[in-house]
C-alpha cells in the first residue's frame, strides 16, 4: 500500500534535528570527548553508518541496548538506533547484574553494545536466557583498554561499523508514524522490578523543543554531560542540544575536578543534574566565582535553598524543574518572576526551590484529592500531582495493568504529594510513600531536610520516618557534615526549632559517612529506613 505524502504534514521525529544541523552547520564542532572531536558532518555520517550496520541485524521495532557511560557512541546511538528502525534501550550503568539481566530479558533486546570497562558486568549475565544475538564492545580512548573476560564473545565497535554494506544511499531521516516508539527507558526499580517506559518520536521531538527553550540553548551552547544519557535520554537533551547545533561535551564520570576543568577550559555554558551534582560543584576545592554565564538545570529531588544560595554566590544560575521518567524527564519549571529580584537571596532561593508551572511543551499540572478534585491553592493542602499531555509516555512496556492504573481518570498519576500555591506554582512535599504520619499529622521529609540543610555545617541530609509506639512514626535525619565541622545533633535540633513546628523536629540525627544514592542522584531512602529502624532498636535496647 502506497503512503500518500501530504505537503502540510510531516511526522515529528528528533532525527530531523541531526539532519538539519549536519546540512546547515556541518563544519561546526558537535562532540568533544577527551582527545576526540566530531563535527556535525562527522556526527551524522557515523549515525548513518551505525544505523546501516544495526539495520542489517534487526527487524523493525526491535530493541537495541547500550550499556555505556556518557561517551560519544551512546549519543550517536540516540539517532542511529531509531534511524535503523529500532528502539534504543539505554541501560543504567550502575545497575546490578541481576537488574540488567531482568531488563535484557524483559526488553527482548537483540543487540547489546557495552563499554569496555563494563564487559565484566556483561560477563556475569546469562545471555542465553535473553534474545541478545550479539555483544559489541565499545572502547574509550580516555581509559585503559581492559581485556575481554574469558568466555565472552564480542565484536569490536569499529569492526561492527565496517560490517555488511547496506549501500551508499543514506537512510531517511524520518519516520512514517510519529507515535511509534523511539526509546525504552527503565525506571530505577527502587520499590520493585524496573518498569519499561516507552517514548514516542512525537513526544521526544516536542519535549526536546521545550528543553531547548527553557534551557536557553543556542548555537553557542556548550553542554556538559553531567546528567546520565541513560536517564530519560538525558532529559531529551541528547536531541535538544543537537537541534540548535550546540556542542556536546561528553563526561565519562562526574568528578569535581573534571566538571570545573570543563567549565574553565572548555567553556561549558549549561549542565543538568540532581542536587547532588549541584553540591559537588558548590563544595569543590576548585569552586570560584565565574565571569561567564553558567546555567544549571536541576531536578531529581528538590534542591535546598542553601545550595541555590551557594551557587548563586558563584555567579551560577539555577533553574529548577520537576518530572519523572514517565514524562520524558522535566515537565514543570520554576519560571523566574522579575519581582523576586526585590527579595533577599534566602527568600529568593525559597521561591526558586519550588517545582513551578508546566513547561511550554506540557500542560498545567494539577494537585488533586482522592476524588480527582483540585485541592485549594492555599500552599498547605496536600494532594497528588497528576500530569497529562504530549510528553507523557506511551505506556509501560508489556504491562497494560500498570499502564491503566497510572492513567486512571485520564491523567498520569505521579505518586508525588504536593501543594498548589496561590500564584499557581506547585511545590513537591514528598513521595506518597515517604510522607511521615506522626500522631495523625503529616510531616514532609522535604520540609525537614530543607530546614536542616540551612545550617552552614550541613553538606547533605536525608530524612525518613521510623515506626514509633506512641506516635505511629517519627522523623530520623541522616546528616553529612562538612569535614571541618564538629556540629552535634543537639545543635542541629536547636537550629531547626525556630524553623519547624516542634513535632516535625527529628528525634534522632545520625551522622553517616555518606548517603546511599542511585545513579541519577536520588537518595535510596529504602536503605536508610533499614538503618534508621536498626538505630532506634539499638538505642532502645541500650536504654533498658
């Protein structure tokens, strides 16, 4: 059946972004990584070459997995895999072998590209239980080239590219169905098995345009890859930066020295990441006031006003966004209002730390009660944040029941609790599972964390609820102190008593060496709950 092309309609796909940038800005630098550099012509040519090699090994719609850090090959794969008719599965490099095994089986991936340094993890998988027909090793010149583990059969990336010749003609930079899947992203699985979240070409295209506008990307943008590309496809900035022919500065690992070096010597203008990345930058020995603009877009957890104030003092602008894997990354943004200029830095930071309003490509977020009715916009009444629009996932892969539950009432249910302020800005208060109910009163762990983090000796903090005989639950705080500070639990409690109602002040404040994080910077509160319960039990035993 012949497809009739309409002159007034083209299916939307971010593949067009690379096609255009290569045609218009082919000579411009597109990617920098260590001793490697690609122009936009190089970028597009390798995407075509990789796509042809992949297409010879898969059927349309097949999944192709990449287990790589932020290296050029993973960025190129964001174009090559869909160009070949496949669906990209960018794997979390910090997942356990058990989690990766599950994802490879569940996604039914046909090919697995793996960074040389991660071949040891691949060797621990039982690929015989998967549909993986080949493992391709992706070497990186910025690290020593490790040996391939015994018993693991691989093809080198360069050899794979030089495989079957699919002809000289380029593959078309487009799709017939804009609602077809482009990527399959897996959630972190902190509360169960990871879920596969399907993105469409249409959703990726529109979300990328929103990211371009709100991150102020232009042709002069030099984007530093501190956010994992495997996380919501880098919040769609894998496509957004390419759309404006900006420079992708790849970064294999987030280290303070490497980040500041990229800022000072490579001229990074933009980066994204969780508040933990903000803390690394603000607290680095190399930190200094900047003379050139740097914009950090942060999400994953609400940034504390203290961190925002610290970055502001360095001349770094912080943009706060909110979203989930299921909505292509960011969905709302805390749009800055000019009247906030009149506020003190601390008051302004409190405003900026809110989750804000729907982004340009999104719709207006709602805060609803159990009957799907909007809660009062009073800044205090809790409800669930629900979202809808073009940047909501197609659904959960091979899980219609979970999809139906998530889409109940025609909205995506985030499971996050928040409030609506009178100015229409939403503020996240907690995950539904993290809210502490003490004596019938709700305690927002985020509110307690932000109060504690305002103490100058506190570098990071996480608050969880633990069972209590009388009150049901009570808050326990895990605090990371600055190395030079001997601040005590009593001093921190005294500090927050003027900021919080008495019942919200943690009963116990513990000082671990570090907080457990997943690869996207979120604190693993499930692990902290186990530690908190144990600490309470030990203290109760000692008191007997």
